[in-house]
C-alpha cells in the first residue's frame, strides 16, 4: 500500500485549516485516512503548525511520501533534518549524541527566528495602530478647530445682530424723543 502524508481540508469557505494525515494514496482527499498526525492553519501569521513529531518521523522512516506542502511543513518543523541526521548515524558518519546536538542547535535557532518574526509583526501592528490613532487625533483637532471657528462666527454674527438691534432701538428711542420734543415745541403756543 502506497502511503502518503498529506493535508485534509476543513473549515468554511475562504477560511481553511488542514489536518495532516497519513492516508492511502488512492483514498479521497478528505476521505478515509490511517492516522492524523497534526494540523496546519495557514490563515495565521506565521502559520500555526501542530505536529506529532515522533509519529511523523516514524511514517517518514517507513516510507510514507509527503506531498509538496506537507514536505515544506515537515522541513519547517525539522522532521526531514532529524531523518537525515538519523540516516547519518546509521551510516556511521557520526554518533547519536552529535546528531542530537546538531538537531537541538538547529531547533533553538529556528525557534529564535520564529519568535523574532512574531515580535516584528507585533511591533509593526502596534506602530500602525499608533499612527492611526495620531492621524485620527489630528483629524479630530482639525474638526474641533473648524467647529470652534464656526461657533465664533455664529457668536460674532449674533452679537453683531444684537448690537444692530440695540442701536436700532436706541436710534428709534432717540428719534421718538426728538420727535416728542419737536412736537412739544410746535404745540406750545407762543405767548404774545
């Protein structure tokens, strides 16, 4: 039986996640499988990979063929490197302690690289958020200035209208007083 290590798709439309499965090469993509050894979520950044390392290594050693995407996942997780190092031990190129030391050094470097990427993405996200907040604050200030300017114009127009109304009332009162005086002067007969 030709076994393959491949992905079985799950999730809704446009939001996939995959199970990493061992299946007969003739079985349907999402159909019957022998064993599920992990999951892969490409929608996160960086992609989330949960893999049973020992079972993946076992299946690679017994001859299961990974698909292209699964090969890159296994390489990312270090399964292919571990298999390569174990083959070197079998051939006598170096002993198992050296192979373990090489693998642990690679794994430590890989974890540091992944963590630096996560930190960089978090910093970029935070700086983008701060930039958005600053831009929003500038727009808010500009709006507040514009509103204050309009309010000042309205208040000035209102004050001007009130002053004009007061002046008109005063002018009318003065004219009425003058008219009353002139009328009083004209109505009083001159004594002859």
